């Protein structure tokens, strides 16, 4: 079975001046124009690039992720979502 991870699709533009930090908490590189950023839902690591956060979650939160996957197993995502 292949499990994919759905993220809400809306984008919220923010200026880096309004952020508490302007560097990624995971790779420590500065945010560039139009970088996708997010925060980890499992810990308080801070703001990071979306791709950094994805790697962080699959590496550092394997257990929480598996729990979540098991919890949602019965629910099917409809193709219109
Ligand atoms: Zn990063
Ligand atoms: Zn985390």
C-alpha cells in the first residue's frame, strides 16, 4: 500500500518581516522570495521550508506519523477533495 500525505492547499502570503525568524529552523538557510514555508505539527521546531519540514516529519516523527496514518486508515479521500 502506498500512503501519501495530504496538505491543505491554500496559500497564505506572509512577509518575512512579520515572521519571528527569517531563516529555516531545519536547514538554517534564509527564506527566499516565494519559498513555501510551514511549521511542524508534531513539535515546536519553528518555521521551516516545506520540503525541509516534510523530510523532518518523515525522519524525526515516524512514530507519530504512523499513529496518524493508522488512525485515518478507514477514511477514504474522495477524488473530488
Ligand atoms: Zn530549510
Ligand atoms: Zn517536528
